[in-house]
C-alpha cells in the first residue's frame, strides 16, 4: 500500500524516534508498504518518521544512482556497489563517520523541489538489525554512506536543511512554508501539516 509522505513542518520529522523490537506489530507489512511508497515517489531512501511513524527504521535502494551512472562516460568511484544497495535498517547506530567531507546536492521526499549542497563524511561504520532481526555491523562509502547518513538523520529528528547555513535556511523560508501549507505540486501522495490534508 502506498502511504502519504509527511511534509516539512510536521512535528514527527523533528522528533527523535524510538527503538523497536521484533514483535513490533505489522513490521513486515510496514517495510513492504515503505518500499512501495518510496518507489512510487522515486526515492532512494525512506525513514519511518516520513510516513508518520516515530520509530528507528529506514529502508534504502541505491539502484537509481546506478542508473544515472550508466549514462556517465566516467564512472564515479563513489557509486561503487550502489546497484546492489537495497537494505532495511532497524535500530541503527552510526558507530563512526570518517574520511573527507564531500558536498552533494541532496533532496528529500518530505521537502519536495528543494535541493541544496550538504557536506558529509565519505565513510560510515554502522550497526543495525536487518528485517529478520539479525544483528549486522558494516562499513559503507560514497553514495551508500550518504544515503545512510541522510536517512539516519531522519530517525534522529534531523532534516538535510538543518545542515545548511543560517543564511541559506533564511532564503528557503518561504518555500518551506509553502511546502507545509501544501502550496506545491507533487506527483506522489503527501500529508501537509498546515492543512491536515493528504493529497
């Protein structure tokens, strides 16, 4: 089932999410619905707070980055392995971030039509539970690390706009207010906090 994605301004997006256990009701269905919702919105990641659930869960599928790479003449080393990067992260903990910071114009399904340069470290060490609730510890680099960092921010109540300079954020104020009010055209289901309506 495709769920409405919560828009900028909803308090759930600024809340630190709660850990869950393997008996969380309807977890399998929720993960399936999140994938369906993410694909319908053409995203590469989706965190549970973005569909109104304040729990520490996010999903990723980096294959759209791989499709973009196929059109490039020079392969980007940051995209290595991204075509097979499809995972569920439950109760994730970023143990360490390392390497140089690099900039990339990030967007977010909860903040449509806005992309801004965000700087993040190039490598992450993360521990988490997969969808079978097996404990995993892994290291990711490049685009995979960036997608993880972006989605991990969501379960900590942080948005990519929080990484921007105060001046940049001020310049975006009107556009962000319009998103909250639903004064924006999007081609996927969204729920706007200032109107309390879905569309």
